[in-house]
C-alpha cells in the first residue's frame, strides 16, 4: 500500500516538475526582445538651468595702424608778395604745396580748389570754386603730386595782368580719394561738399 502511494507521489512530483519546466520555458520565450517600436512624442522642454559663471576677460588686441583719410580739407594763405609774372606767361602764377595729393589721386581721385578774398575769417566766408571769373580776372589751377599751381589772367580787353593784380588770397583745397568719390551733387558748391563729406570749417 505504501509502495503504491510513493509511486503515485513520484508520478505527481514528476508531472509537477514537467509543468514548471514548460512554464519556465514559456516565460523565457516571452522575455526575448521583439522589434523596436516607433519613437514616442517629444516631451515638454525642461526648465532653464542656472546661468554659468562669467569667463575670464581676454587680453586687449594690438591696435591697428591708422588708415589714410579718404577726404582731406586744408586751408592755405597765399601772400600777395609770393605771386610771380614769368616771361612769356599770360598771367601771374603761384603754387601751394599739398602733400595729400598723391599720384593715385592725380590719376583717379578728385582735387577741388576754392578761393576767398575775405582773409579776416576764412572759416565763415563764401568759397568760390576755381576756375571762375569775377568779371575782371579769371582764376584757374592745375595740379600734380604734392602741388597745386595757381594762375590769374585778365579777362578785360585781353590785357595781361601784372603783379599789380596780385593780392592776399586764401584757398581751400579738398582732396578726395578714388574710393570716396560720390556722384549726384555739385562739387562746385563748397557747402554741398562740406555737408556730403562731413567736413569741418
């Protein structure tokens, strides 16, 4: 009787073990990873984090070289005694040394000349663009690197001026580099030139 019970118990135990083994294999099969699913939606942006510490201040850079001024305005006083009347020249002549007139300016830039006879206060007077005539004398000029050549001739009856026509005169020279040339305004009007280029008296 007891022998039969032990056999039955062993049979029951064996059956139970088989069931547990099958269950374990099933669980292991279920634990195997499947295909990756689609990405979920992006979550909301998190709160702004605290500001980081300021970095150290860098060293100052080396100063660059000053560039050449694009427009130079200069005033020159010409004394009456400095005019000459060379032989064979129809008029009296003089010259002004202007270092800002370079060879490149002569070829591609602009050199403007204005004159006034009001020598008491040349910064607040009317500047006449040269060349011009006042009805008696004609005023002209030519220029080259570093110099402006002045010439005065007489316009009345074709006569030739003498040194008696010379007098103290004040000239303003405006030198404009090729890159600073601007079209669309009157270069003969110093007030316009002054405004366009921001020149000081």
